[in-house]
């Protein structure tokens, strides 16, 4: 099935099933929602820019999605925000509006340790990272400067290696530095960390019924629903061992099927008496769970009604289910060991210091520098030991050691603003030199030799290196423009 501008018709068997579940008037409204074209959602990156500042420079018309997410907007008209240079600079993430509710309900706080268990491609993980920021984006601080003031840690995991790499790329573009990106199984995370997490998001793999209206390539059958429910229960088996006493767990799906939603939660609560559902603040369109669609007795159904269902005929988005829970048992706290960095060797440290003094206007804490396989990282302030977990990224990749020099990473450029660099070239979005840079072209240059930060309206985009009157283009080859390119992971649920 190819995604088109018009919603694809849902499978007849699926509609028959929904007709059995919903009252006639609600089913009619539900079916009518499939006739409306989906809208593009955009969430402002408050690690880099305030919402007010972004809306003042936004190159397309925006409409707020709701008071529950101040950074969320609809993009009106025929704009293609995935092709705009602001997207390359990580000023926003394209995300289905219903998907923005998950992080808003989990509501992580600065200084907390958070786990996004099935995080790829990264929409909800980038949202969590933004909410954990301290201070919020009310002043013109770069993502790097803001991240240096934050003590919390986000662990973003995905079991599939390719998706975990995509997750790491999207978090890098976002400018999130206090992040561990892992690629491992839930039981191995539980063995490595224990009950280390204040809040956990389980955005479970599901049958994707909520995406049918968007024309997404979703294969649906009752057998797939049953298989997904079985997999979801297996994933949740290991999650209680990761939640701190008093910590919170949010389970979410983008499907309507009660077998994958209320029934999974009912089975989880029956197996885990330490957990209880929480009734979140009800915003417009936040419908309650449907315990009557499960096989549990009516007198045990109240906890399921505290869940949130988002319907396309009642909410400005697609289908989602969310259940917020809290671990009430106060015993069994695990305090994982802090990660012990490998300091750079003397020559590596010398090269880094030379680069830092010549190129940057801020000093990074050297006690957080971590050298591994010729690369230099900046670890989060509260980095914890991950044991033998498969990891893709820990903290911020600063760059690589080359013979006699330090080569900065693209990820570092994406955390900076023009004022963070001793030499920066700032182009507006309509400057033809910016378009040439994004396509990989070199430019004439009359300044001093050395590394130059390339920015768009002040926001870091990449590096160039000046030598002999030319600015050598160091924009990554895999990101360079071609016709119709849209960045990976966009839009995202």
C-alpha cells in the first residue's frame, strides 16, 4: 500500500469489527473520519528555540494542536516542512499529533532517569528529551549549553539494529546530549539497570489500526492483532523490574484493538499488584478506556476506564491508546553504578584542547570526556553503567582523532549556535549559498584557515574547513540534498 494524499479505505473485516464494538452513531462518525485527509503535525524543538521565537520565524502557516502540547502545531497548506533547512538544523520534528500525547502524559522532569523502551524512530524520545531540559528554552542558549546544565539521563532503546541507528541519528539532529541509545532486549536492560528509572515509556509494537486513515502500509488481520497482543504481554513481563518505587510507567499503542489495549493492561495489573493506573488530566478529546471490551469482571473494570483513548472522530489526530501507571511498592530500589569514562590519552587531550581553543567559545568539562576507538565523547553528567548492553551512542560524539588533528562530528555542529563558535558563517534560508552547501558544494572564503561552523539563521547545521581561500564542505554525504529528499523518521508516530 502506498501512502497518498487521500486516506486509503480500511479493510472491510476491520470495519465490521469496529461496527460490533461502537454504538451506531459513533461508528458512523468513526467511518466518516476516514474521508478527511490527514494533516501534518510539527513539534518545535525547545532544546534549541522557544515556541514563541519559532513561530515568529516559521516559514509556513501553523495552527496549535491543543493546550496539552504548547510546542505542537498543524502545518497548514501545501508546505513540505521535511525539505526545509530548519528541519536539517533540528528546529522541529514532524510527528502525528496523537503521538505527542505520550510524552505529555508521562511528563518527565529535569534530573530524572527515563527509559523509552521501544523508541525508534525517535519522535517520542525527542519529545522526552525536550521536556527533561533545564532551563527551558526561554533564552537563546544552544542545545549544548542547555544540556550541560541538565543532570537527567534518557535511555532510548530499540531491539532492531537498523532502527536503533536511525533513532540515534534523530536524537543527534535534535541536539540531545544526555542520552544513551541502546540496541538490546528488555530482559537485558532489566539485568543491567535494575529499578533505576523514574519513568518508563513502552510504546509497544502493535497492529497499527490507528494509522490506517493515513494510508500507511499496514497489513491487518485478526491473527495479527492476536500476535501483537502476545508480544506486548511478553515485553511488559520485564518492565516492572526497571521501575523505581513510586515511578511511573506509560503503555501506549497506535491501535484501537481492545486485545492490545485494555486487555493487555488488565493482564498486567493482575500479574503486577504493585502497579495501579492513574487517571490523568482530561483534555478535550481524551476519551476513557473501554473496560466493557475485555473479559474481566465489571467490579474490576474501574482501573481500565482511567486509560486514554484518542479517536480520529473526537481528537485532532489518529488513533492512540495510553495507560499511565505507578509502582506503589516502596521496596527494591536499585542504584546502578556510575559509568567510569576512559579519559583521552595525553596526545588526544592535547588535540582536543587545541580544537576547543581555536573553534569553540565554551569549555566542556574534561572529567566527562570519554575516549573510545579513536573517538571522543562527552558523557552525560549522571552517566550510569550499562554493563554489557549493546549500545549505539552514549552522550555526544564530539569527533574523531586523526593523525595530528581533531576532526569534529556533525553531531557537535547540531548542538551549537553561531555564538558558540569562533568562526561561523550564517546564511538565511533563501540564500543560494545555503542550498549549495546542503548539496555538498565548496565555497570561496577569505577568512582565516580552520574549522568554520555553518549555521542557518544562527542554528548549527554543519562544518566547513577553510584553507587556501576555499571553504571545504564537510556536510555528511548521506544527508546531502537531492530532488525530493525528506529526512528519515519524518513524519513519525
